[in-house]
């Protein structure tokens, strides 16, 4: 039941944001927006997913399986978006990969953690570097960057160092238990990680040549920069001028806050964080809230719709797994 309350809290945060801005102000802002640019922002996000699908295919050595990789990655993002702190993302991507890509679960988990490692490295580095150029939120950006890099180090030890990986996960698991996830799901998550850890680490080490890691880094960096370009395009759609460095800090900080909030996919917390950070840079409240809501529409909700369709059509049994790992709206405790 607590999963339902968490989802309800997310919805209430979005409703509060809409009421604070004023529905009429949002409607007026949308009427003046350039919808061609909003459509372009949606297309940019699909390119982001395509790049991350290419990255996934490269890590599992199936680079030519474009359609399968796109489907698997979309399902994984969808699952992560409906779990606290996106904890189900890597697990359900691995489950989808086992079903569609025909890979071992440990290989899929290792690939997911490799992706997470590079994502954290890039987000943390960009926050620290960008923060040096914007005194207004310099300390918040640097603190967010350092925290992100600390998590990156933990992921490194889990995915590349067997002994320390088990020890670290044993320490992390009690913290994960505090999240609104069912007990049986937590036990399943623990078994999947600890039992498959040796296979994960073996695969990660076999993959970790300089050439391979460099390409994964470039694909990861491209995807994050394009996410910032997408947000910049949404700003242009509302005819609002803002520096690209500010966009980088705002977008990455909002995502860090969304993860820390432990709300599914950062629903509510990311929208409010984006709006608040936009206000710091002089954007009016009506435009700030409208831009935040539209950007989430063309990214978060677009991928969720695609993920639900793909999971239903290509692998219906994966939906049952997603329900186990993510927010369950049933009345069971």
C-alpha cells in the first residue's frame, strides 16, 4: 500500500505546481509556444534513447540489433521511471535483454551497471565543471557533482571488484529496504545481484578494454548533451533566452534531486526542481512551470508510453516483472 502513497505524493506535487502557476497561465503559455520546436524536442529525446540503445547493443556485442536494442532500452527506462531512485532500471533492462536479446541475466546486469557508471561520471563531472562558471549556484552544483561521483565509485566496486562488490551491496541493501518496495521484491533483488555478481564482474572485465570504454564514454556523453539540447529547444519554443551552461546545471541538478527524493522517476520532484531553478535564472513563474511540464512531457512521459507499448506487445511477461519491481497499485500490503 505504501507504493500507492508514494505515487500519490508524486501526483500531488505536480498538481500543487500546476495550481501554484495557475492553469490559465499555463494554457496561455502553451498557446504562445512554438509547437514545431516542441515536436523537435520530442524527436531529440528519441535520438537520445536511440544513442543509449546503441550503447546497450555495443556493450552486449549486438550492435546490429537496432530494433531489439531500442525496445529493450525503452522498456528498461520505462521500468526505472516507475521505481524509487530508478532502482528497477538496470534489473528490468537485464530481464528484457534476457527475453529479447537472448543474453544471460548477469551479462545484462553488468551492462546496465556499466551504463550507470558512465552516466554518473559524466553527470558529476559536468556539474562540477559547469558550476565553476556560474557563481549563482556554484556550491550546490559542485556538491551535487561530488555526491554523484561518490555513487559512481560505489558502482565501480560493485561491477568490477568481486570481494568489495558483495561487501558494498550488503551495506547498501539495508538502505534500499527503506524505499517503498515490497519485501519479496527486495529479496529477489538481493539474490539477483549477489548470486549473479561473479558473472557480472567477469563480463565487465572482459569488456573493459580502452577502446570499448572510450566508445561507451562518447555515446554516454553525447546522450547527456543531447538531453540538455532538448531542454534548450523547449526554452526556445517558449521564446526564453538562457545560457547553455545554465541549462546543463539546471537539468543535471534537477535529475540528482529527483533521484534523491526516491519518488518514482522523480515525478513531482523534478518538475518542481526545474521550476525553482528556472526562477533563480530570472524566468517568470508561468513560463518556468510550463517549460518544466512540457519538457517532462516530451521526455519522461513519451518514453513511458513507448515502454508500456513495447512491453505489452513484445514481451507481455516482462510487464509482470515490472509490476514486481516497480510501483504496484494493488491494495496488497
